[in-house]
């Protein structure tokens, strides 16, 4: 399952989505995620599905590779669905002891499952088609107006980019440590809940040590190269909007306007 986490990874491909300005992808992803919470009927979710399918098709990222990242949240998704089914009041369809399955609960569970799934997939498309450097530069440019109120924009963008980049690295390190501990006789599967928690100690301790060592090495490497972020830092590839970026903005704004229109008329 650790290898199934795709958040933070970059999938190289020659596609229109890869060539877009990272600011366009940031704003488009944000508007798409907002639209998922505007819809209240399945007609709206059909629109969101069509839009997402088109974006995935244009990105040239294999759909199986994107969906693979869903395995990491299956447990959270199931808990959310179960809670909505049994805890939402409404017309009772079935009852067992104190548990009641309601019509409104099934509808709400379906909505939440779609929202969470599309939220993860939509966010994954952005990270899979954007390099960590582009993420940093795009986020910094978007947050640039906050510099007027003394917000450390560059530092925030750099920290978020490094944290995102470290996700697949730490997952790979966890997989290696787990295999090494299993080879030494460690058991991570059998036993009750308390025993399973205790068995995680031989995994978490070396993982934290490795994470701190990597962070220290990264800090020393940045200092050795005299890295100093801020206003005087230049970029090797400055972000410049192109024609395709304005076209992408227009398409996303049309989709968001349609989402708001459906929400207003009750679709």
C-alpha cells in the first residue's frame, strides 16, 4: 500500500496539462474542489465527472496510476460512508438494533464518497503534472500580494514544496525499513490492536531518525550552496503566461460558472 501513494510524485509526459503555468493548475484545482461542495444533485456530479475525465485524458497520465493513490484512503472513505449511512436522520429503509439505514443517509454517503474520491484524484492530477520546483514558484507567485503585510511567502512556499516532495521519499524509506524489520523477525500483522501498535515502534523510530537526518542533510546542502530565498532571488525559468494559459483560465471559469448556476437553480 505504501507504494500506492501517488501524492507528491511527478509523472513526466508531453501533454497540454504539463505545459500549463503552475498558477493556472493551482487555481483550477482550487475552483474544482470548491465546485464539488456546490453540487447537491447527481447532475452536477456528472458535470464534475466529465470535466475530470477530460483533464485526465489531456494530461496523458494513466488512469490506473492516478486511481492507485486511492488505496491509501479506502479505510477513511469507508468510515465516512458508514457514518453517513447510519447517523443521518430521515426515512428509515432498514433497521437492525440501534442502527438505522435511511434514504437521506444513502444519498449523503454517495455524495461524500464522490467528493472525497474526486478531491484526491483532482489534487493528484495537479501534483503528477507539476514538478516540485514549479509548485514552489507557482505558489510563491500566487501568494506574492501577502508580502505587503510581511508574510514570509517564499519560506512558506518552500516548506510546502519540500514537505510534498518528501512524501514519496519517506514512503519508500518506510517500505525499506519494514522489509528489513520483517527479515529480522518482526511481525506487523498478527495480534490484537495493542500488540500491533507496539510492533510499530521498531518501524517508527528508525523512520524518524532517517527523516531528521535527511532534513539535516538538506539544510546543510542549502547552506553550503549559499541559498538565500527572498526578494533578491532570481529564477532560472521565470513564469510567464502564454496563450494556452488564458484559454485554460477561460475553460475553468466557464466550468465554475456552470457549477454556480447549477447550485443556484437547484441542480
